[in-house]
């Protein structure tokens, strides 16, 4: 995927141990979209309360997955 100068994307990778890495791709890393993605990436990696909030949002009950 080729990004325009006004576009940016977060690329999340989860390893087999559940570790998450965050990368930023941007047509212009110093532009507004790139800067926003960089700020979100930093928050994802450094803010433990935010990490916990995200994990709570995506937590799936085992009973729901068996339906």
C-alpha cells in the first residue's frame, strides 16, 4: 500500500508470546498525519493505563467465542 503525503498508518504486530510492536508508515512522517500516528504509537507503547484500557476493550469472553 502506498501512502499519500497526507496519510499515515499504524502497523501493529503481535508475536507468538503476545508482545505487541507498533510501527508508523507515512508518506510524510513530519506532516500532521505522521505526527498524529507517532503520538498514538508512543502512547500505545508507554502509557500503561491506556494499554490496559485497550486490552479491556478487546478482551473476549471464552464463552462468547464458543457460540
